[in-house]
C-alpha cells in the first residue's frame, strides 16, 4: 500500500475540550489568554500524519515481520496475528512559531500535549471509519516494556522520504523532530488491550486506562 499523507488534521479551539475539564472561569482574563493561545494553535500549527497499511507475518521466537521489516517484541507477537493488517503511522503537530511573545509561548506550550492527543484520536477515528474497525489498539516504541525506542528507526525506514512531506526527521538517538511527534502501530484490537496499562506516566492527558504493573 502507498503511504497516505494526512495534512489537514483539525485543531479545536474549545479550551474545555482541549484540557478535558473546565479549568477557568469563562469571563476571566486567564481564560481569554488560553483562548488566544488556542487560536494560535489552530491558525499556525498544522498537525500532519502518514499512514501505511501493512500485513503481519509471524516468525520464530519473539519476532514478527511488518511490511517486510523485522520487529522483536513478545508483547507485539501476542497482540498481532499472522496476516493481520496493521497501520504504521507518524504524527506531528509541527514546530513552534518563532515570533511569539513569552506569555504566548508559555500558554501554547501548555496546550501542545492536548493537541497531539486530540490529533491521535482523529487519526484513530479516521482508520476506524474508513476500514470498518470496531476497536483500535495502539503500540509505540519505547512505551512497551520489551520494545525499545530504537524501533522508531525501523518505522521511519518503512516510510522513506515521505517523512519529509510532514516535516519529520529522526535523530541518531532514535528520537523524533519536531519534539511533539508520535510514531507507532495502529491495529484492530481483538484482545481488549490498552497500551496505557503498561505506561507509568500518570499525568498523560491521553491516558485511557490505569497503569497495571503486570500488564
């Protein structure tokens, strides 16, 4: 399958939806400042993503092949079955504009995580609707106990030069640029799995389930 580039992921400007609660009085100056920051995000940030549909091939041990590339993880092999279709993805909200005043930078930075969480939900919903998937799961390099961040290199290699179309690059340390970016595998979840159960970052705004030590 060819790479599918999504360049128009919407950013909402509703503060309550972005933060997941009502943190401020609607008539307060702070609320107005956050609303201004949300407008900056909506107008000047361009969340983008790339998707590639691939087939899974199980092999010996704890390795599987996805799109012809080798991935080693006991958890991945448990979650994915032979010939299952999965979707490799890269997602970014882009770089910070350079001409913001200090207060704008602070407020915009505080909304970046909610925006990338919202963009991730949009990406999942797009796949669900276009491919008739009832429940979608996600796994990310570095967040599974036995799948290191170095797997980012394999995902980037799968997309080749298409990564440039959304302005993403990878460092020799397997971290991604721009900073607020994500990579991983989306798949039809038949085992009621949630990666959040393996992640100890309690404050994550995208958390969908509580951390379970033995997950």
